[in-house]
C-alpha cells in the first residue's frame, strides 16, 4: 500500500524534526533529508504494526485516507 501524507519539517536546536500530519507520526535527523527518510521508515513501521493489531482501517479512515 502506498499513501501520500503531508510532511512538516522544522528545526529544534541542531536536529530536524519531520512530522506526518495526518498520521501524527514524527521522526528526526541531522539533516532535512535524513529526517524525511527516517519519517518514511517510521510511518511504514507504524502502519505495519497497526495492520498486525487490526486497527489499520480505523487509523486510515480517521486520517482521511479511506
């Protein structure tokens, strides 16, 4: 499954924080690019775990994807 989500990236000190707004998942990195890549991985893991727990459909619906 591939979904598109809005990403907000901001700097906190020397760290960049990337936030997937619709899913309320965040990650960080030393550069914008690293923070973005880490966020993609965090979202992938979040969705995989939601699928295992049986909550994926509900999460996607609440986020406006279904």
